[in-house]
């Protein structure tokens, strides 16, 4: 057997290993490569600690608009809170709702809270869903795991787009009802890009 054949034979017998990755924000993923070399990532937990462990449930429902509210995933499984706030639509980013109630409409997008993730690619789809809920006179609740980064980014983008706000104005507006919001640096860059695009769009309309 040649040296090359021996190396290839040994490589074929190697076990595929999974790598466990925990991000700063406390998300846990498993990564592995397929036989074709493709990198596959699966979110297996959103409760692992980052730097601070806070096991108390976050049950705040922060109303940004009379029909648009946001917060953490803890609210999604609390039927009483949903009913008290007349919430009939839930848009979950990254986190699959642990409990699905029959009178609630759910929309889930598997997105990651990572600076390199392109959350803006989902803006148009999410804006349309939010608008549809509003047109149907429904109250919609937006959530991610902690209600700090992913859902905050989407809410900020929505009020910037629909209410012609600058990024600073949008942040001030949302922080009045949800002070803990903090989109990750990559999401902030996407919001700044959106702000620039909206300014150019308005300038074009004025010239026309």
C-alpha cells in the first residue's frame, strides 16, 4: 500500500466530530462538517450563560406602538400575559415558541444573534407580516431569546421604515419602553445602512 493510500484509508476511518460553540450572548450551537465538507450549524440551546446568569423570567411586554410590542421568549409561553395584552400574533426570531396556543398565530424565522448574520435580508418579509397583522386589527408580539438584540433590531428597522425615523430617534423611542435593548455590532451596522438607504429614498422622492 502506498503512503497516499494509507493516508486516505486512515482519513476515511476518522470519526466526524461535533464542535460545541457558546457565543458571548449565551447561545449554544453544534457545528460539524458533512462528508462533502459543508459546515452545518444547529442551535441547541438559548439558555447557556454568557457573562451574566439571570434565571428570573422576563415577562415585560413593551408596547412600542399601540398594536406592536416586544420582549423576551418568556412571554410567549405565558397564556395569561398574552390574553391580558390581547396579543393574537407572535413573531419569533431564532427561538421556536415552546408552547403554541390555538388562538395565537405564529411566525418563526430561524435567525442567529451574531454580528456576521444578515438580519436585514428578512426585513421586507417581516415588515409585510407586521403590516398584515396591523391591517387585521391584531396586536403582534415580537420576540427573540432575551428581547435585546434580534427582536430589537427588527422593531427599530420597522419604526425607521414606517415612521420615517432616524436611527437615533428610533432607539430613543424603543428604549423608553424597553431600556435593555442592545443590537449586536453587526446589526447596528445594518440599521445604519438602512438609515442611509431611507435618506436616499426620501431625497429621490423630493427630487421627483
